């Protein structure tokens, strides 16, 4: 393997990505060595092997993970993703990101993440159900409203959350709605949860525009990814009067410098399941999309989209990270020297877990809030957190990413010191 490839490998390793930022923030906070060691390791990494009878009658064994990174401030919290390229390193990184994300928005959770190596589009609903149920059963003693609370992530949805809830409840011999969030409304889900990540992104993007005196009608937005996060962000920014000039799905992007009619794009995608062929725009590649002239870029697809290779050509003034880990640490340095204002993932996409927190609270209360109440409270959390991070970055003279990490690590460190380490 050449040195060049090795450098690239380390640049895109998600665990390195989270740890390199953690190290910078920990150093700036003067974190003592013991606490540094403690927070660097996850609390627990669980691997499960999941036998599933496929529709053909053949038995197939899948590998699944749940990493619980930290529980200092409350039960661990974080999504469950189903994808063919899931690795333990990736899940470890995403679990740590959840700890910092929950602390940035100051909700009483630690961080965790789960993943199963599988390819959902190639599986039937029955196969997915059996996979989900056996994964949940294997993890039964590690999950619970006071222990660890999963939620949707890539390729998992309300139905899968319902199966987790039911399987857990059958083993517990009682209905336990608070074991998982992102459930259907009929089963203790929260109004506004599905749109929450996109809504949170819209809120911080609007706050950033106020900071830079950008009027919505003069602000061009480019969004990579048109799944739950990207499409809701596009719709809400469009409703606020922003000019959404390009969006993309896994196959390609569509670009219209005059602005896209997002409701029409959504309708086209709903009918055709793809964006390709949308008539009122030019077809571009995902790589081209990231480098378009625009004011706000929202990477809302997956990890490692902005690297040292394309960062010098990014023209956006503001990047609001919808995905977890879309920008590498090397790219951060280039973007910083080009004065790009980054609203980092652990702040920008925290709307999802914030409304998960509201869902968990509502489940425990057995009393459900109106969507307007959920959205208003989400607005309060996101706006306050955005300004807190801006203030922190100005006071400590660090960029927004490092400020978010410092704020989060400081909160978790304080909680840990107060509890003490039971060693
Ligand atoms: N998967 C989402 C995230 O990465 C939501 C997690 C949650 O609601 O627990 O933030």
C-alpha cells in the first residue's frame, strides 16, 4: 500500500475524525490525563451475531454492534443504522459523537450507536423484521429507558423502531415505549420527530444568516442528500424564502441557479423515487454539487464528503452539517483558512436527538404535546445552543467545531468529576 493511500485511509477513518477533534479540544481545556483517558474510551462495545431465516428458508448470520460510549449525564442515546459498510470503528465514532452532541444541546443523555451489516433494499420486510427482533433480543439486558435508548438512523425507520419496542416489551413482559425513540405516533412517538433533524438545521442556518446579515432571498443553498434530513431541510428553507439551487440523491444532483421549486422536486422524487430526469434543472454529479457557487452548503448524506481533496474548491460561506462526520479533520484546516463558517454536525444535526429527548420525556409522562409545542421547544434548544457555541468560540478564539467539542467535553467532564470515577 502506498504512503498516499495510507494517509487518505487515516483521513477518512471516522474514529480518527472524532478523536483528532477530541484531542484538540481536550488539550485546550487542559483536561487532566485521567479524565482524558476515561473519555477517550467507550464504556462498552457489544458485538452480536444475528441468525435470520431468509425468505428462501436459508439461514444467514448477520453481524451487529451496539457501542455505549458514555453515561455520565444520563442513559446513553443514539441511532441504529443498517448498511452494508457498517464497521465497529464507524459505530464507535458515531457513539462518541452522540455523547458530544447530547452535551452540546444540554440534554440529559450520554452517547451510543448501533449498526447491523446488511443491505436493506435487498431484503424483504419479513427478513428485516426478523433481523431487528433478534438484534433487540440479543441486546435486551443492555437496553432500556434508563440504560440505553436507540433511535432511527441510516436505513432504519418508524416501523423498525416499532419492532424494537415490541420485542423489548415482550421480553420485559410489559409495554415499554421509552426504550426507543422515533416510533410511530400511535405507539408513543412524538409529533415533529420525523422532521426534527431538518427543522433543527433550518433553525441554525437561519441564525447563521442573521449573524452574517444574509437575507433569505439572496442566500443560495446547496443540499447534498435528499433523504429524511436533506429533503426536510430543503422544504423548510424554501418555505423561509431561501433559494435552494441544488439538491442530490445517491445517484446525481440537480441544479438550477435561479432556485428549485422544492415542492415540485419532492413530488417528482416521490413519483420516480429518484431526482435524475427532473425537468427544470441541469444534471450534475455529487462531486460537482459540493463545489457549486453558493452561500450555504448542507452535506446531509454521509461521512467524508468534504476532504482535503475538494475542500480548497468549496465556495460556500457557511457549511451546516446535516450528516454525521461529513467533513474530515484535514478539510477543516483548509476551510478555516478560507474563512468558511462551519456549523458542525454535533450542533447542526442535533435537532433529531433533541426531539428524541422530548419523545422520551412524553413517554415517561404518558402525556403528549402538540406539534407546535414540540417545534417551539426545539427552536429554543437549537437557538440557545447555536449562540452558546458562537459565544464560546469567540471567547476562546477557536472555530465553531472546536468550540462545540470544548463546550461538550467540559459539560461531560464536570458531570464525571461530580460523580467521581468508581475505579
Ligand atoms: N440518528 C440520529 C443522530 O445521529 C438521532 C439519534 C437519536 O435520536 O437518538 O443524531
